[in-house]
């Protein structure tokens, strides 16, 4: 998997007499196999716009987005998206929701249920295959959303604030779960969050975006998820001196941007 975004910009056309919105300008980003890129930045700085470009929901106004050398011209099975609020189908049970993408691809029911059950198990949802999704907690619904994104075996997993709606404890557990899955499946992940701590903990690389127009203002390489996967306890990683120092540095950048905006 190789993603390359070359000098991409996005201008949303004007609506109802308003000025056009320059959401992204001059975005350059490459992403390789098994990378975990996290995007941080103030609300409105263009994080979702960037994700939508990669997903192919949106075309750049100028520049290009290449996936394995091919120009991205729309959504595809090689990329799956997990939204902030799960977008599950409420009339289907857990297994049918997880298998839904495979059904769209025409995979026969035996194979799609076998694959769905594998990811249901990976996400710790054994025993809930036949449950209606409305009967699950928010954290479990979000895990169903992640399982569904994984069943199509995408090269690239795109996550837009997937844990934003969860309480603190569930959120930390979900972070650890996602890192475990990332290690096990070797996916490349593009992950948006508003939490600096979550960003530092999860990513192999961090991009901090600045608003109006959205640009990548800072880039950091991150060692922390590998330390966690190497056996160090999550809270210990997050309480370590280098983690806290970087957290404060990134917070300063974001606050400075907010004040300038
Ligand atoms: N479809 C659209 N039409 C017009 N303007 C849009 C559209 N989508 C987003 N915008 C504007 O583009 C800018 C970037 O929006 P985007 O949703 O990418 O930001 P974001 O960083 O994801 O914000 P948040 O953290 O609040 O989710 C904002 O000013 C937003 O109002
Ligand atoms: Mg957004």
C-alpha cells in the first residue's frame, strides 16, 4: 500500500451568497505499509476534508491523490471508513452489519458470515452475533463499526474521530484494542482525533494541521504505540516523561493556532 497526496487543495464552492471555503491548501503527504498516521488540529482545519479526499468521497480542486500509483477517483473496497458515530444499519443484527460490505461485493452467505465472525471475535464481540445493534452500548456499537470496516480487508483504514463519543475508560480500552488489531492485521491507518493524548499514543506519525486554509503545519514521528505493543502498560506510556513533554509541546502549538485564528 502506498498513498501519495501531491500538492492537493480543496475549495468548497460558495453556497447561498457565502464566500467559497478554502478548506485545504498545498497538502503533501505520503503513507506506506503498516503506518498509523494521526491528524490533529482545531475544529474546521480540514481534517475530515483530508480524510474524504483519501476515501474518494471528494476530489481535490487541484493536485492529486494517488493510491498505489493510481489516481483516486472515488470510493473503493481498498479503503474503509469508520465514522465518529457508527453508521450501522439498525434493522440488522451484529453479524449482518459486519458482513454488509461483503454482501455488497456479492460474496456468498457462508463465506461472508465466516469472515464476519472472525472479526466479531477479534473485536471481542463473541456471543453478540445475533443481537440487534440498538441493544448494544455505544462502545460495542463502535466496535461493530470497526469490525465491519475490517471485513472487506481494506489496505487502508480511515477513522474520523472513531472514539470521540466514548467515555474515558471505554475509550482507553478501545485505543488498546485498535492498536492490537493494527499490529495483527498490518493495516495502514489514517486516524483523526481531538485528543492530543490519544494522537500521541496511537500514531507512528502525527500531523498537526493549521486552519484557514488547512495546511499541515507540523509533523512528528512517534514511538509510543510501539512501546505499548512491546509490552509497556498503556498508562505507564502515557505518564512517561517524554510522552508528557511532547504532549505539552503539541498542545502549545494547537493553542497558538487557536489564538491566531
Ligand atoms: N461540504 C462543504 N461545503 C462547504 N464548506 C465545507 C463543507 N465541508 C466542510 N466545509 C468547511 O471546510 C472547513 C473544513 O471542514 P472539515 O470538516 O474538514 O474540518 P475538521 O477539521 O474535520 O473539523 P472538526 O474537527 O470540527 O470535525 C470548515 O471551515 C468547514 O466549514
Ligand atoms: Mg471533522
